[in-house]
C-alpha cells in the first residue's frame, strides 16, 4: 500500500554532516520525499512531539538533545513507507541495529540515534499533522 510516514533527521546526524547520506538511503530504497523542512526546534515543540514519553526518566535529556541543533523534518511516501522506513533506520538502540541500517552506520547511542520514524499509521498521521499543515496522510495512488 502506498502510504506516508514521518521522519526526523536528528541533531547528531545534522552535526555529523550526514543529511545527504541519510536522504540518499531513503531514495535508494524507493521512498519519495513528499515534504521537507530544516529548522531548529523550540523546546515546546520537542516536548509536545514526545509528550507520550513525558513520564520517562530520559524525557528531559531527549528534549535537550532534540533542541541542541537543527533537525530535518520530512514526510516520506511510498509502498509500505512506515515499515520500510523503520527497516532502513534499524533498531532504536544502535547496538542492536542490523548492518547497513542508518543507526548502525551513524548513531552513537540510544539517546543520539540519528533518525526518528513513525511506528504506526496512527503515529504517522499525528506526527505529520504536528509539523506539516495541509498534507493529507492519504495517497491518491
Ligand atoms: P525515537 O524513535 O525518536 O522515539 C523516542 C526516543 O527516545 C527514541 O527514539 C530515543 O532516541 C529516545 N530514547 C529511548 N530510550 C532512551 C533511553 N534509554 N535513553 C535516552 N533516550 C532514549
């Protein structure tokens, strides 16, 4: 099924100069960049985006990290985009990520893991709407 998902290239990957390589991996795997914006998140945006993790001990650290440098916000589109994106990213903890995945190639730790990707159609719809107005989560194709 053609669908859309939401992706963030996180501050560690922007600082490491890996934007092009990461976007290239998505394109090589057949995902299209349907929307893209690079900017420095405000604290309230990071807190709102990760609100489901508010009670976790790493929440403050996560929001500090996500506002440390600019990020690249993207909508990716393609066949089975949600699952495909998660496969290309690799496991949340880079120590457990498969060879060749973005997190295996570029990430230092579970906290600084280079990319975010929606984990379900519901999350994709919510996350796309959080950052991009006027983008339908449904595809015409
Ligand atoms: P992400 O997929 O963006 O969603 C939530 C994020 O919380 C996750 O990636 C990690 O970067 C971060 N995270 C998860 N577990 C930990 C942890 N134990 N310590 C710090 N950050 C974490």
